[in-house]
């Protein structure tokens, strides 16, 4: 299983080492966008770390607490195992935790009748190259998608599961109090730029500087699952989605621009659980130019989960974008300008950028998304509807 951020970033000057492994967007022309492969660690199994889902004999509190931790330890003790660093990821009717055990010990847990699922933890990551840019307040992609006042919906939250958000960016309305990092030793303050860029597309303020987001001034909460190098763990992503389930409410929107080859049953379960609560998801389809059926969480089907492919300014399907029956809608994802680190702005490309266009629309319009025709050149022969336009 290969996990990666769904992003490509435009830049003008790069080193040779960065260019190795780039995939170019053939539709762009001679100054092609840079689609850099993920890090060498991407998708690797983390030794002696397993995500365990089990069903206790009695329902536990939804929010992990001492009682939940005690139940987890009892399960480990029953098998003669000791893990002082066990980490509860979610709880309730089913409880998930990260166990630091050997492969043999993981098989012991798997054989327990109360254990529903055991899968290895893995590295998730993103890649980056960047063009820091000066931009106008209302960019072409926002004009053509349509936009509204996110600040008029203070009861709704955009949860951004990514590298964090630049907390001091003057163009963003970040709720630092509710933001949380799931990376040990790291705060929610973005050190990469990817999460800040997504935040701006969703909710940059409608003011006299920078850009305007689809849901301008929306309340943004950063749930950091990737470090400054763009690497993290599948278990952290699972924990972050569970956090949204516990603390979010119907009408809230989650943006996930991280994906992986293959499936994670645990991740699918926690996303479905939150979607059943009425929480809406915008998920990037992926940049491999293949069917999104192969990639999680882009392959999750649910009425409140929207998998998003990418197109260029002219409504042409982006050559890098994944496609297929699990894709619900298409949005702009080629050369998108948005907020970046240290109060700056940058241009990025990828389905990572398409997804937050839909997230912004979900905030201001709900799950009944407006559409405006169909994208051209969709490889699967069934063009995706284009988000927005009304």
C-alpha cells in the first residue's frame, strides 16, 4: 500500500535532485507543472506497529479516556503482551489502538475472537516543489467555481487534515484553540505549506490582500497528520478522522488530500462513521493518472463523501488526475494560487487543490452541490460533472 499527498507544486528554479522522478502535466505546455514522486519512505510498513480494532464486551466512551486505555491494556495482558506506549486511536462500539508488538504477537491478537481487524501502520507522505507568487484577491478559479461568505456560517467548521496551517497568516481565519497536532513534538503551525494552501482555497478572507476563498472567512481547524517533510503515519490519519467524528457535527466539512494505493479497512470505517453523522468529506482522487478504485480513501463510496478529480482552466481533464467510477465531481486543480507559509502565496497543482474547491462549496451550499456542465477528456469515457458555476 502506497500513501502520498495528492499534490504537485509549480516552481521555476529547482535542483537536479528535486527533478528526479517528476511527472509533467502534458496539457500545460513547455512550462509544465512538476508532479514529484513521494519520498522513498512513502508506503513503507512501520516495523512492530499495528493498528488493532476490537469490539469490547461493553460499549466504551466515544472519547478515549482512562477507562478505554484500561480495556486496551486488559486485552494485551490477556495475551501476555506489554506495551507501555500503546495509543488509543478511537473508541465506542469498536475501539482502535496502535500496538507496538512483533509480527508474531500481532498474529496472536488477530486470533482473539474480540479482535475485528489488525493491519500494519504505514508511512504517509507528500511531495513538494513550489513557486511563491504575488496574486490578485479574486483568482480565476474562484470566479469560475463560485464563492460565498463562509464567515456567515460560524456554526460550520472546515477540518483540514494535512501539514497544519500557518496560524499567523493574515488571510486565514484559523481556530487555533480547536486545532490539534497528531505528530509527536510538533504543533499545528504549518512547516510545509501544503495545508496552508488548501486552507486558502477553502476559506481565505474576502479582504484587500491576497486571495479570496470559495467560502471566504470560513472557520478553519487544522488537524496536523504530516510533519515538515510531508511524512506521517496512517494511524495518525485514522486518529484525526476519529477526532472529527467525536468533535464535529452535521454540516461540517473535512478535506483530505492524502491517499494511498490499496485500501485501509480501518480508515474506511472511521470515515464512514463520521459521514453517517452528517459530516461531509472532500477527498482528492489522486495524481497517478489511473482509476481511483485502487486508491484509499478516494475509493470510498458514501452519499456524504465526494471524491474529486482535477481539470485545468479550460475545463480539460488534468493528465495527472485519477478517474473512474468512485469519482463524484471535478474541480480546478492546475496552477492554483493560494495562501502559503509565512504570510505568502504560492501556485500549486494536483487533485489536492481540486478537493478544497469542493470542500468550500460544501460549506456554503451543503451536500447538494451546484454543477456546470462536464469536464472534457475524462479517460473513463464518462465525464465528471464540474463543481460550481452557479
